[in-house]
C-alpha cells in the first residue's frame, strides 16, 4: 500500500489514456511540491510525449515575495531586530543583499521551521523579534493561530502572506499564456476547499483539478483535466480526495480570517494584484511590524526595487518561459550563487530543474 | 525525514496522532515522533493528519486513501463514456 501512488503500470495506463485523447494541452500548476514531483519522476517529459505541456505559475511563496519585502526584513535586521525566517528565504537576494549576507555581517537572523519556533525564540530573549510570515493559505492559519493564542510582547509579524485564487485570476486576465487547465495546489486546498476556485471555471471556462503530490495523483489530475477539455466542460474537480474536502478546513479558515484581512499586494513578476495579500487586522496592530517599526521602514517608501539584471524569475513565475530557457540558468545563476529566488527556494522551478538536471 | 526538518514552505507530511495534550499533540512520522500543534483540526489519537510548519492542517481520510486507486480505475474505465 505504501507506494500505491507510484504504481508504474497504473502510471503507464493513465499516460496511454491521455495520449488516446489526442489533445495538445498547456496546463499550469502553482505549487513547488507539484513541480518537484513532475521533474523528479520524469513526468514532465512523459507528459510532453502525449501532448501535455505543464508550466509552474506563481506557486512558490518565497519566489513571489518581492524585493521590497526582503529589504524591509533587512532594514529591521540592520536596526538590531532579531529576524525569524523560513530557511528557504535566507539566500534570496533583495535589492541590496540577502538575509544570509546580513547574518554574516553580524545581524541576528534565525531560521525557524514554523511560527511556533519563532514564538519560542522570542520568549527566550529580550530583543524585539520579527517573524517574516511568508506563505499561502497553507501556512497563514498557523501564523493566525499563534497570534490568537498569545505571543510575547517582543514578538512581531512582517506579513508577506498571499492568497492563491486572486493570483490565478491575474494570470488568466493577463492572457500571456494559453491555459487549457489548472492543476490546483493540494495543500492550499486542504484549507480553502474547492469553492474559491469555482469562478475561474465559470467566468473564464478553464477546467481545474485539485491534485495530490504523488506521481499517480498528478497524472490522474492531468487526465481529469484532459477529459474535461474533451467534453467541453469547465469545473473544479478534486483528485486529492484523501486530504481535500469541498468545504476545506472551516476551522482553519475562521482562525485565519479572524486575524488577517485581504489587501492589495504586488507579487514578484506581477503588478499589484487586488485582494491577494493578507495583512493583520487592526486589532493586531500592536503585532504588525510595519506599524510598530514604521519609523525605521519609512526610508523604503517611494523607492523602486528593480529585479536583478537579466533575471527571468518574473517570466518563469508567469509561466511564459521555462527555467532552462533563462540565459542565466545554470551559468550565472546556480543554487550556490543565485540571482533570483526561483533558484534559491526548494520550491522554485529553477532550483528543482537544476537539482534533477533536466526539465522532464 | 530531512525534508521535514528543513522546513520547506508548502511541504506537508502525513503523521499519526499518538497523544494529545491541549493544542499540542505527539505525532509519528513513520517512526520519528515530534510535537505538532493540532488547534486547527478536530482529531483524535490514532488518526492521520497532515503536518505543515508544525501545525496539523487537515485530517486524512483513511477510507478515501484506500479507495483512491479504485476511483482511478473507475475514471479510466469511464474514459470513453
């Protein structure tokens, strides 16, 4: 049973069925773990052989965090605050440097696995601690739960949280890429369920399947999308039924919504996307690093933070180029010496493609 | 296991609930037992949950898990319907 979702015979059968439909499809997923499964198991290439091209969209919370947000954390670090951050964020270059660089220069930057680690660190020291709260709907409820459960007075949050459905809407509206279907992220969907995606199928006629992360999950997800396409349907289906319910996790959503509220925010590679960010509600203002440390952060206001020169992370995040099409890929930009975030994060498309040495 | 400890952002891993004490539970990742916050789910000892960044974000449906391949076969058999 353990490896049932990696059964080769079943995988070949699904690929055959997709091939039998004789369609040319361009699909997008928005999840680093999906990208890992696609590349690690060679599915990208196998699917290309049956006419399916899959792009990773803006599905990497670290990658879509903007240089400005990184600069905010750097400025707070340089002003003596302890920065608590997920390990994936450390080496991502901002406009001036990275948190990893700041750490080597003596700033107090500490890696945490989750928000509760950060709270524990804050309890143990007197210094002001700022948790860089990065993540989609999968992660934001944990930040919310920690804040609701009480945090020490020296614990603050720099919110970089984002919502997936508004970004999908932005991708569709930008129209840069033909999309025959969307593979929706399984773990985001454990929280939000299927309803928040429905408007994309109804208003834009795009089939969607919420898929799990094993090879057969993804192949089946693609087949379900191909079948919708063939039948001329567009709806949201759930392949990952063992973890995703239509209603999601209402308890987690309630906690998240009681602490955070949607706000307009820029994503790396995108313009400002309406209601796609998550900011702390007014009653949590005393925890909001942007309000509490407004004076320190004021110097960033009005400044422009350009993308690194030659970096195509924005295009990769919009699905219009693949990682290996970027001229910097594997030459000027490697995991050891990254130019853009997609090469840094273990969920970034470039990092994953570099790691496995192939696109499919 | 190393993946769990490195803290990838959206990675989430199934684990079995061993003991619950308030909002915190001991959860078993196939032999390695760690603490996780279970305040976002309704769960009980013996159930499987998905852990992300130290929090259980959803319970796993054992019946659905066992029947997934059966569902796949049905969908495949249905392809020319």
